[in-house]
C-alpha cells in the first residue's frame, strides 16, 4: 500500500486499522513517513505507543520487525551474530577431508551463509510490500552504549560488520522508537527523530477507542468505565491505568455480563485495572464508591 499523502489520510489510515489518533499524532506520523525520519514516542506505559507501530505495519501491509529492549542488550542480540556451531562443524569437516585451504575456509566461514540476522539487520532488507516497519520498543531499558550504536543505524540506515563490510538498506525502514521515560534518552539520538509525547486520551477519544476495540460493551457500561478511569487517573496512584488497562477492564466486565458499574463490581475487578496492591487498597471500599458517585453525578 502507498504511503498516505496528507495528515487526514494518515489519520484515516490509522483508524482503518483500529487506532483512534488525535490530529497531533497523525501529523507527526505523516511527517515521519513523508520525510523518512524515525518516529520517537514517549509516554506512560499503556497509552498506545507500541500499538502505533503495529497499526502502521498492518495498515500499510508491511512486515513488522520488533526489537524488544532490555538491560544488557548488545549487538549480538540486536543486530547479528555468527553461527558458531555451524562454523565449528565446517572446520571439523574440512579437517576430516584432509586438505584444508585456510584462506578459502576462513572466507567461507565469515560469509552470509553463517550470518544470523537479528532485528536491526533484518530491518535493512527489502520486503515484498516495501521496507518493513522497525519497532525499537522501550529504548529506555537499554544503556547508553547501545544508544550510541543505534546512531549509525538511524543516521544512515546501515550496519557495519567487520568481516563483511557495510550493509545498507536499499530503502529506509519505517522506524518507531518508544520510551516509558524511566531514564532520559540522549539528545544525539533524539535529534535524528521526530518526537511526540503520547498522553492519556481525553474522555471522548478514550470512549471512541473503547467502542472500537470492545464493540460488545453496552453503551452505559462503556461510558461508566471511561468516566471512572478518567477520574482515578487524578488520584495519587503509583501507576495510573493506561488505555490498555481500560480495554482489559471493559473486556472483563463484558465477560461478567455487566451492563453498568456498581461499587461491589468495581472492588472485585480492580486487579484488572490496577497493577499495584497499594493502589488497589487505596481505592477499594469507600473511595471507589465515592468516585463512582462523583462520576454518576457528573453524568447527570
């Protein structure tokens, strides 16, 4: 599928794959595609940063290549490594044959035949429908050394392998990087990207997201869920629920055949919405009832 030609077309493209984006996000996504610049998304966990890359890949018909970041991530896991077991087998077979041409054997051992491609290297290869979508997820979990390595990839869309040389992408991949901001990402990397902060949606957009993703939810229940979640995000919690938790909660309530919220149902299912016991204890009982009353009074 061809890339969208306008901001409105980008917003419609995301919507076609089930992502309800505001205009600011659609704008930066359009510019990222148009200018072939990586898109760097920061925000709280669960607000839909990762989903943007998935939706772009699905809507454009491109393969999605995901690099899930973690502490200690290195080149061998992110870019490439050699098939050492295969190389050792080739050496032993050559030695068993009796005559070993060392230069030829060395050249064969460090050829693409024994190269194991990891996500960053695979993202530089052309796909059938065009360049793939590369998702570098939760970059803030890695260390600064890996960030520095990413600079070459994001600047020139190339990777240097000492034994083979430099491998360049014939067409730059569509790159989406995400961060939950557990630490600051270096300016040198941010300058190579277009930046956008993905915030919690307002009530209207969150309701639209819920209706699209959980179509079986009764209208009254959907309104109650969104209003209640919007209210508890204003509470002093260790981790406010994201959109992902809103959708999980609504799905769970539908499975329980709920048609509207009540205090007992809220208390019994808070573990779907909140992920820390201190937060659950703070809202169980009287506080949940009071918030629910406030939500209903506001609705009236």
